[in-house]
């Protein structure tokens, strides 16, 4: 069961010699003597291949240790858990052994930025430095690619399009004649929110597979073939999990078989897997079903009016029942953004939901009984049957392994079922399919142990490696903890936080990220400081994430106010970012449906959810947020946590123990001392 459209791939192959005939990922000897760990150690030596070819390379014992450990796993199999602190250079530490292993290696990252860095920067440099001939393919989600079959159908439709849309259609048609990849990112002027892109993209839900008249020319088909011939396949966690979720279906799988994998930014894997191994029934999904169905009928059944009428009647009924069902959901279910559901909560909408499921099965039957219809119409029946089963599953709400909830987003309503525990799924569909797997991140261990990640990701046997950051936090950072702050639940917390933020920004002359645990706090603090802070304020939600980051880098003394999506995967080096302020310890909201279900599951087994789940998760999130500040040896900056619980609560010691070894100060004046490039020592009473 997969909820979001299974992602896909974006093309691109690092040019090199042709892949060996019949290359299947088996070990290929290149004549280099010595074991793989020995070859890797030599490459990282002071007089090795990397030092001689990469101008910015510097020998780091920790980087070499991680690379050799990765080589051992590639050579002998198993799982490596590697926490590599910032500055170690973990990307090269796994890429070099991956390349020298001569295996086909799947590399999955948590962010597009890291994918880009690996593909555009690291791999070309390593190909030259190591003198090893290899190929690599960069894969994105299917929704990034044009479907030739659907685009041809869209262009020939008689319905009126706006002049603007017509202009984009013509631009895409011209681009199709030139592109090798079909990746929409190649068209610079194409808006992110192009209204009709969903109708012409290569999403798996609409794919008719080998029956498509343009299957061989299909950009997804060609990309899959190129990936199957490549030594390195670069994906992201969304594609990795989406592909695993559809692996047993007829269509949609795009990642070639690999026995060796690197999971970078592995701390994100549980959340992504939770999304893709659940199901979702939404207004948008049913609207697309009906819209696609009517288009197929008008296009393909013009010569058979009786059949066309039969299909139109079935589609009209689906549309009517969809309206009635989601109308009942709108009226009878709670109005919060995310609401947990059970059989009692769902009772008022059960009957219209069952009627919707029945009508979808009727559409499926209509397709099954039809003769001589297009593959597009046949795919419509498959989709209707799948949605009917998922409506029944959500309405039943009786599988203890899932948590059921309603999500409201803009005008859309989403009924979701998500797995409470994905550890067995990750183990079975990802880890056990690999001969060797490396999971790495700057933040994997909690309380000096990998036990939390082992439990959450289903890891039994593994080699463990913890490598401290290469940065000198005692010299490069200072941690400001205000001397007096109310508890986060106190009514005056936000106003006190705003006062502290103004003072810190004055000391650092802006140049700050202020990271919040909720939009409510963000907006309230923004309201309180926007007229009294002399620095440019950028606020999440006022522009796309990429635009905000671009403006932050380009605007002197800028301040960015943001929530969860900016806590990780953001890299701003140098003086542009000199301060990170965090309002509260980032505990997941206990009322969130997924969090609540996991808390209950741990308690049911006799565990302590707060100590075993909530605190470790919050520690890792906090470390990710604070990790935005120091990205290079020359960076210096101020960290600040405004939540007094880090000092007043017993569990606060776990947070403090997890932080880098940085001096703690309690007075704003001490920040001036630090920023004047003087060494600051921890306040004796902190």
C-alpha cells in the first residue's frame, strides 16, 4: 500500500566508458592489488590519490576510519551504523569505497541538495582522482518526468485552454524534441504549480506499463534501463520507500536491483517510510480518477455510444458518491488539521463511505466486462478497485498495526492510515534485501548509544561507529541559555521569547535562523518583533523555501523565522548565518495521531514512551536544528535555546549531554565578548 504517488527518477548519467556487457553489479576486478579496505586506506593517505587530485582535500583520521569501515562492510557484508559528526566528510567516506568496490551501489539521501552535490560535484571529481571508470545515474520521482503518451493525448484534446497554458504546451512540445531525460527541471521557465502538469506527468497511478504505445520511448523506461547499467544509482529516501511500496505491483517500480546500499541522512528514514507504507484516500485522488475517466471515454469510445454512456453513468455515480462522502466527512468529523480516527469517530460517515466503495467496485466491474477498450480505460478499473479497497480499510479502522487519521490541507481532505511501527517493514523490504548496507548521519546516537535507531529501523546485527565532529566547538561556538525564562506553557512565554530574541539579534547584528516548534509561536513572535527589530525579517510561508534561502544568503543581516522544514538539510556557510535560536525543545506534539499511537504502543509493551521515544526523537531534532550553524572550520556563531527545561528538568541533562562541547553563557553581554573573537568559558553557575 502506498499513499503518495510512488516517486521516480531523474535522469542523468555521469559520462564515462560504456558499462561492461551484462553488468549486474557483481564484483569487477580492475587489477588493483590489495583488499578493498587496504585500497581505501591508501586513497585517503596523506600521499594518496585524493590528496594528489583534490585541491581542497585534507587528511582526516575520522574520515579514513569511516571509509575503511564502509569498505569492510562492502567486502564482507552486513550493516554499518556510522554517526559522522559535522566536518568529517562522510560523503567521500562512503563514495570512495562504493566506487572502488566495483559493485552496483544504491545511494539514498534525505535531500535533493545532497543528491545534487554527489552527482554534480563529488562523482566527477572522484572519477578523475581515483582513475576508476564508472557510471552513475541520478533518479528522481516519477512526477518529475513527462509522460509522452499522456502529453500527446492532452495536446489533441478539443477543450479550450488559456493562452498561457497553450504557450507552455508549445514550449514543452519543443523541449520534447531535444531532451534526453524528460525531467521538467530542464525547462527553467516552467512554474512549479503549472496547473496541468499532473495530467501529463509520468505518475505510476496512470501508468499502463508495457501496454503503452510509447513504452520504449518513455523517459521512465529509458531511465530505468540506464540505471540498470550503472555502477552507482543516486536516489532519495522518498523514491527508495515509494519504490519498495510498489515493488509487488504491476507498475511503478523504477530502481534496479542492488545488493549494496548507502542510506545517508538515515535519521529521516522512519518518517519517510511511515508516509509511503501507509494509504491515503483523498478528494484530489477521486477527482483525478473521474476526470481521467471522462477524458478517456471521450477520446476512446466516440464510435461506441452505448459503451460510452455506460462508462459515463458509472463515473457520474462515483462523482456523486464522492461528493456525498466527503461532504459528510466535512460536517461530521472534527475540524482540526490532523484528527485521529477510530470506528466510533467514523460511524457518522460509514454509510456514505461504504456506498462510495460499492460505486467504485461497480466502475471496476464495468471496465472488466468491457471488450476492446484502451489500456488507459483498463487502468481506470485497476485504480477504482484499489481505491475501493482502501476506502474499506480506512473505514474499518480495525488493524492495530495502523493509526487512522483525517488530515485537512487547504480545500483537500485526506483519510489516512499509517503504520505505527515501520521497523519490520524497513528490515524486510530494505535491509534484508541487501548484502551490505551503510546507514549514516551526523545525528544517529542518543545517550552515546545506537539503541534508539536500532529499535526504530529494525536493525538487529550491525557494526557501530561513532566519530566526533572535526569542528572545535569550544572555539567556534557559544551556547546562550537565558537566566530567566517562563515555562513554555506559561502565557507570557512568547513575549519573553520575543524579548530575548531581540536582544540576541542586536548582539549578532541579525544573521540568524530562529527555529520554532509551531507556526503559532512563529507568527506571534514575528508580530512582536517586526516593528522593533532593525534587521530584514524573512518568514516561512511568505515564499517558497528555495526563495527564502536565496534571499537570506543575498540579504545582509537577514533573519529567517521558520519551522520544521528548516531544521535540517539547510547549508549556509560563513558569516551570513552567525546565530541559531530555538524557542522550545522540539518534542513531537503528543496529540499528533502518529506520535500518540507510538506512545500507546510502547506503553502497551511495558516501556516508557517518554524516555524511550519522545526524548530521543527530540534530542535528534534539536541536534539537527543546531547543526545549521557550523558548517566549516572558519564558521563562528551563537547557539541559543530559550526553553528553561533544558536546565530545570531532569531530562534536560540528556539534552545538554548530547550537545557539542561548547561554552554555556547566561548573559547577553558575554555574546559581545565572543563575537569580538575572544575565547569564552562556561559560566561557573550554569
